[in-house]
């Protein structure tokens, strides 16, 4: 049995966009704080938050830790070139690799950009190997992120 979740599409206005922007900076901001910053009622903020989550516009809430706390983490950006029209197939395979935090399509010589996060270099090496052996991956270039400036 499969379950289908229907997402309700609606246009996002300036308040929705500002709400998301504030939450990107402070995902723990209270409803009261958000209401003050947006110059709307708490009920309006709650309704918009609920609608943004229900529609899939907000996928979840998370934290961003300071780099000093993440000393045992290897972060990298991988540029991936895909053969012909196999982009969808490659993306589906890449989605199965938990160490890939985000993926982006792009233009130019590279077709995809993958943001990778592993706990050590051995795991990082295995992830690179896994990605490079996916049918449809023609070429890749990876840069380890050393520090944020």
C-alpha cells in the first residue's frame, strides 16, 4: 500500500519570504519574536508557518554549528559531469548516499554539484569511490572545504 501526501501549492508573498529568511538566520526564533519582526500577529505567523511546512516549502528545522565544534568533519564540494541524458538516473542514485547533504543542477562543464559531509577521510574516500562508479557519471572534481571565511 502506498501513501500519497498531497502538497498544497500557493504563492509565497513578501511576508512568507521574509519569514523563511529570518528562520534561516535563527531557526529557534519564537512565534512572538517572528511576529514582532514581521509586524504581524502571532496567529498570522503560526498560520503561515503551518502552511509553509504543510506545502513543503519548509522541509524541516535544523541547526548550524560553529566550525570550531565540527573538528571531526570532512566537508567537500563535488562537481559531477553526467553522460548524455542520464542526469535523472544519476540524481536518483546520488540521493541514496546519506553523506550527500545537498545537490544542485548547474550549467557549464559540470552538470551537478554535490555537498558532501563525512566523519573522516576514510569515509570520504569511500563516498567518492561510490559516486565515481555510478553508471552515468563521466567525470568529477572534488574540493575539500578547509575553513569558512
